[in-house]
């Protein structure tokens, strides 16, 4: 290759680095690496969702969070095939998380349910498979009485088969997680739970961190975004305390609350199917909050879930 060609190639490489953010990874307790920011996808569907995967990967997202419940695995799968075919990334550069729904909790239902998700996603494996919730249901939605320890045995089988590189849980409390740890060969690698400024979950988060279990924080924008509720607690988008911190770093209040979760050692998973907003939501890696600013944001806590 001539010097001229080489310098063009190098220049193109620099341009690529300048346009896409590189998201850091951390090690899970099973040795696998996980990017510390994921694209949330709940309620994103159809061609919009396929397009969103393209925008997200171009912006630097490598981790995508979905679930069989969201009914968008096939759309996300189309987007994944596109970004790989375009040569933007290789499969091994991506980290794909999906979840087992409550109506497939019997041990012998887990691997078949994962195979169905894989087929919709067009993948040979997912990077992370989560039990969506400790509650089990029958096919008709009525409560079932399946012990999540049995479900976990099915999850371990999925990992042994190589269909999921890592396995974990979602919406589990400390006692439930400890019960798995105590009675199983494989501890959960992740617990995905709701955490944001109005619902800081400090005890649960520190319990998970002490157990070596990574926390994915869902609904990370909390009540900064409109969730159709009549009365909501602070902080909201124009909160003066958040605005002051945001101005200090030349960031937005939404970027501050996402960085807050990273500075507490969590993996936020903001959802956006809007190209501009998903770019803003990944622009978190050239600033960080002081411990005092983290403590200030913790003071917003009122233990309020966005789903109440
Ligand atoms: N494990 C579980 O049980 C569970 C439960 C809930 C959620 N989750 C996961 O966590 C993800 C995130 O949670 P979530 O969707 O509830 O809430 P979220 O990510 O906190 O907020 C999403 C909402 O905020 C808007 N938004 C995104 N970025 C914005 C910005 N920079 N400025 C203003 N508005 C913005 C989005 O609209 P636009 O798309 O129009 O930007 C959307 O309406 C889900 O998508 C899902 O993957 C998991
Ligand atoms: C952080 O990086 C983004 C682009 O990735 C840039 O627009 C922004 O000005 C940078 N902010 C700081 C505080 O350096
Ligand atoms: C939130 O819940 C925690 C743990 O249950 C409790 O210690 C704390 O006082 C509660 N905070 C508020 C504002 O209700």
C-alpha cells in the first residue's frame, strides 16, 4: 500500500473514531465483558426499530436490550443483520440481551423459548439471557407456581449449550438473588432493575455489587420524561439542581442522570427510537460527576416506580 493510500485509510479511521462514541466495558462475574450502556427497546417496533438499530450502531451503541415480551426481536434482528452486512461491526462486537417471559418458567421451557428468541433475532447465541421477572404465569396469564430455582436450572442449561454466553435475572430482590447464589452452580451475572433519581434503590444496588452481580438500570430517565402520569415527583427535565450540574459540564439534564447511574457503577439502558436523542444518550463518556453530585442526586429518592 502506498503512503498516499495509507494516509487516506488512517484519515478515514480517525473520522470513524470521531463520529462514534466508544462505550467502555466491564467484566461480569463469569469473565465475559459487557458494555456499560445499552439501548433500551421497549415499545420500539417495526421498520422504525430496524432503522433505530442502524442509527444506534452508527452512534457507537454495541449493547441492545430486548425481550420476547417486547415483540420486536425480529425487527431488531433485521437491523443487526444490516449493520453486520454493511461491515459496520462483526457479531462478536455486539452484545445482545434478551429475556425469558413469565409464561415459560418451567425448566424444560427455557431452552426452547431461547431458541425461539434466537430464531427471531437471526442469531446463534445471545450475550445475555435474563429471567424477566421472578413471577411465573400460565399461558393464559394466570399465576403459576413455578420456583425460579427450577427456571434457573433451565438458564444454566442454556449457558452450557452456548446459546447464552451469560445468564442473569431481572426484577429480583436481594433475598431472591441470594437464594439462587446459595442453591446453584452459576450465580446470576446481572440483575436488571428499575433505578433512576426518584427511585435510587441504594440498598439493592449495593447488595448486588457486594455479590459481584452487575446492575442494569432500566427506565433510567425516570420522571424526566413524560410517562402519562398526572402527578410525578421531581426531578423533571428542567429541575434547577440538575440544570446547574448540567451547565457545569456543558451537558443536558438527561445526560446528567444517565451519567449518575454510570458513576454509581451501573449500566443504564435508555430507550430512544429518535436518532438525535439516542446520540445524546450515548454522549456520556467525556465527563463524570463528583461523589458530592452523586449524593445530591440520591437525595431526590422517593422510592417511586414509574410503573405505579
Ligand atoms: N426488565 C424490565 O422489567 C424492564 C422494564 C422496563 C424497561 N426495561 C428496559 O429498559 C429500557 C428503558 O426503560 P424505559 O423505556 O421504561 O424508559 P427510559 O429509557 O428511561 O425512557 C424512555 C422514554 O424517554 C424518551 N427519551 C429518550 N431519550 C430522551 C432524551 N434524551 N430526552 C427526552 N426524552 C427522551 C423516549 O422517547 P423517544 O424514543 O421518542 O426518544 C421514551 O419515551 C426499556 O426500553 C427496556 O429495554 C426493562
Ligand atoms: C464530549 O464529546 C462530544 C462529542 O462526542 C462533544 O460534542 C462535546 O462537546 C464533548 N464535551 C466535552 C465536555 O468535552
Ligand atoms: C425508601 O426505601 C428505603 C428502604 O426501604 C428506606 O430506607 C427509605 O427511608 C425510603 N425513602 C423514602 C423517601 O421513602
